[in-house]
C-alpha cells in the first residue's frame, strides 16, 4: 500500500499489486506459506485444493506440531506401501506385458500337450464310461429290486436264525421294491430313458448314424460322470485325474510368477496373501536355459530362500541341480536360473583341443562345462592337480585333457610315470622326455631318481631367477619370456596310480623312512615347483591316509573326483569337509561327470571328451610340433634316425609333391630336380622300362644301406602315381614311421 496527496493537501491511500514485481518461485513460496497459515486457523476450510484438516482451537502461540502432511497413496513406493500395510488394488503382475507373455506361452504349451494326448484321453473316456455303465446298471438294479434285503437274508441264513425271519425279510423286500418302482422319481426316470432311447432310434432310422452320434453325447456324458464318481471313490487320495499334468506347466515349460509364488507358499516361505514381483523379462540362452529375476515381499530375503533350495525345487517339480538361486541387487532380489534339461544328461562336449593345431599351456587348459553350460578353464601353472575316484568312471579320460594341452605345446616338456602299466598312455611316450612304465622295484627306483632330478632342476631355476634383473622377474615367477630366453620350459609331470609306487616303497625293509622322505620331496616339488614352471598331475583311485598321505594331498590345490562309493572316499580326494558342504562325488554314477574342488570353491562338471583315437592324433601332432621346434628330447627323441642321404631326399620329394603316395619313377624325377648331377634322370636312348628298373633297384639299395643296423625297413607297395596309374612306390606315412618323425 502507498499514499498520495489530494488537491487539499490530504493524504489518500492507494492499493498497489506487489505480486507483479515478484518472480514465480517467490510467488509459489508465498502461496504455500499462506495455505499453511490458513490450515492452522480455527475455521480453516477443508477443500480439495488445500487439503486442510479442521483442527481444534489453536493456542495463542501455535506449535509447529500442528502442521499435518497429506499422504498421497499414488506417490508411495513399494517399500513405503508395505510399511503402511497398504496393498495394491490391481496386482502389478496383471499389467506386466512380460508376465502375460509367459502366461500365453504356458497356455499354448498346455494346449499343444493335451492335443497330442487326445488319443489317450479318448481311450480313457471310453474306459471310464464303460465303468459308469456297469456301475449305473448295478446301482439301478440294486435300488429297483432292493437287493440289500437279499444280503440281509443271506446273513440271517448263515446265522441260522430260523426260516420265519428269512420269510419276513423276503416279504419286506418285495414290499420295498414294489414301493420304489412306484415312486414318481422312478417312473419319471424310466419314462425319460425310454423316450430318449425311442427318440435316438427314430433319429437314427430317419437321418442315419451320422446325426445320431451328437444325440448320444448326453448319454455318454452321464456314463462318464458315473464312472468318474466310482473311480474317485476308489482313489480317495485324489490320484485319479482325467487329464495328465502338463509337462510344460510343472517341469519343462516357462516358469511364471504364479508357479514360483505357489511353490514359495507350499514351502511356507510366503503366506496366502503374499506374492512375488517379477523384475524385467525372463531371458533364455542358446541352450534353452531360463534366467529370471523377481523381488520377494517385505520381511523375506534371498538367504531364507536359498536355505530351502531343495524344498523349493521340489515344489517347482524340478530336481535341485536344475535350478540355481543367487541374490540380486538387494537382499530381497532373487535371480533364478532354470535348466531346460537335466544337467549333464547329454553327451559330453568335444574338447577344443581335438581340432587345435597347437596350444599354449600358459593359456590354461579347457577342461569341462558346468551345469549352466559355461566353460571351465583350468590354470595349472600355479597349482598341481589330483584326480581320483572309482575305476570305469572316466578318471583317466579326465586326466587326458591336461595331458593333451601339454602335448600340443611344443615348449612344454612332458614327463610320464604310469604305475598302472597299461596302454592308456602309450601315445604320450612318443613326445615324453622321461617315461616310467610299471610298478616294479626298478621303475619305482627310477621314479625316485626322477623326483631328485626335478628338485635339483627346481633349485637351479630359482637360482637363475634370483640372478635376473628385477625388471624381468617382478613376482619371482616364471614367465613365457623367461622360459624362452633362459631355457626353462614348462614341465608337466603325469603320475598315474601313484599309490602303487607308495605301496612298493612301504614294502621295503626301511620302507617307512624311505616313504616319508619320498612324500616330503613330492610335497616340496608341489609347494615350490609351481613358481618355476613345474606342474604335477597325479591320479589315485582312493587316496587314503595310508596309500596317499595327507602331506602329499593337502598341498595340491586342484582336485577332481569321479564317482565314489561314499562321502568318506569323496573327502579323501576333494578334501575334508567337502561332503558336509554339499560337494560330494558319492553316487554320481555317470561316466565323465565329477566334482572339481579348487581355491575358489567346488562345483559339478562334465569333462570335455577326448577319445583314445583323438588323443593319439593329438600326440602325433605334438610330436611333429616338437620336431619342427627342435624341442623333442629325451625318451621320445631316442627313436629318431639321422635324417640324411636318400631318406632326407625322399622326404623332400614328398613335401615338394604335396601328396601321400609316390611311384618309384615319380621319386626319381623329383630327385633329379633336386640334383640333376645325381644321375636319377632318364638317360639318352634308355627306354622307360630300363629307366624304371634302374632307378627302382637303386632306390631299394640306397634305402637298405641307410636303414642298416636300425632294425627298420621301408618296403615298396602298390600306390597311385602322379600320372594317375597304379604302380610300385612308397607312402609318406611309411617313411614317417620309419624315420620316427
């Protein structure tokens, strides 16, 4: 308000709109303050705009506690609604498009299932209707003729109560039967049945059986109802059902929120009023496995559900290994994984090592797949491995996988001690630097000598590493660059059935002392050798404390067990307490499936498949890689001939031609191209027959001289020549076998 002077000198009041000079935020704040002031007055007006609450008489100094905040239900989030005890009017699952998509999938799956089962349902309907016809006829006859009196008369006769009692019962029966047949309901029913039968017969004579069939539907429906009632009476537990349970809804179909909610209610984790809330849409991977996330109601957390995982799986109609539960972002969020099939029920995947041209052990060992189909790669450079379990369940096949990885790395030196003495590892002998076969005393002594040599090699390597500049050895571990620059290849030592060697040592005169010393050496190799490139891969059937001591087992960080007979045997391989934590190989009963225990935890795996034939090819490939790289040493290299003279020239001829078979004259032409002065070419005036005879005889003579004293021979066989005709010559595979490379 402002003032102005009039013409008489008097001051006159004038109203000025100050809101025109205020910014919008200030006006909004002033409006809120004015509404608050109005709400706190004694005569405040309750309207929809201010939301005023009528208060009692306000004291002269109104307290701030007199201010009320209006609660807008639509603005509350889920947690606030739950804390206030408010339930949604329309469930969110009813409006979720993803949930409806899952429901449609369930309905379509059920419809398709029942459609395929329709012949079974038809037969079930006919059978049930037949039972209904028999039961209906029996009950109608019993009612119309009062047959229960006949049963009473029979009991009286057996009790020898007298003929007069039987006569009275017969008279009562006739009287009761006559009364029943004269009842209005009976008369109406018989009249209706005869009228219905006459109508059906007349319809059939007039229109034929095609139009008569629909008229019989009520009749067969009545028979089915009678039969269903009788079967339900026979099975009071409710086991009788006309329709089969849909596999999709209970086992293999989409897992909907209703199905999960019902399962949680069945295991008493949710009340009848509570339900879950799906989060996002369910996803399906390339294997058909489903992953979905949902939120549990208030006061229920994922940890409680995981503690009842087995009961929850049973309520879903699935086995425990077909589901996996993990916590989401909050304790109430659950991520549920459901397998499309029973895990590991199919064939094992083929190992990628089968088709690999070469491999680096530094990249780890592609070992197996878990139940979710995820690949498991083992890093064995920093931890050795123990295999165990019963015979015939794939222990050697599993051990073959890391052996194949080492075989395909030409910079990996293989060492083999096979105390089983069989033929499981004969292919590996072609690339192994050291080979020990059998459990005889001499072989065990050789094994002990090899352990001593490895300890000496380990100490030598650590001495080399300590002398290196710190820039080359940042963590005192062997690296690929160090291994190549300082001649320290990775050493993979495979020991099969190690308990046989321990048994031989224990049987000696001073066996206990020698046994303790050997165990201590092996444990030292495993503890320290892993940092300088030594990998020990050992196998034992049932490594008990007596056959394979704990001092040796406890230092091995990775352990794999196939089927065992009990939890005790499983713990001997995987480690004490593994069975109590739910990781046991007892009763696995499937070849190629086992439990892997390592530093990060334990899980069931299906090992990649490498057949003995594929392993033979892998070892041959590994031998060729080592010959090419110059790393074939020791036992495997002892069978090589010095490739020189005619043998080297013939190998060069095969490489130049790029074929697997060459005739004698083909080889002569190629040798002539290598060295024209060697007189392998056809001379002037020499016929084809004379030239073929001359070079053939010369080839045979020079090959015999080159192989003299080796105990080997290279014979001519029938081959396909370069001209496409059949002739006498040589195969590349025979030449390779003779050379040993």
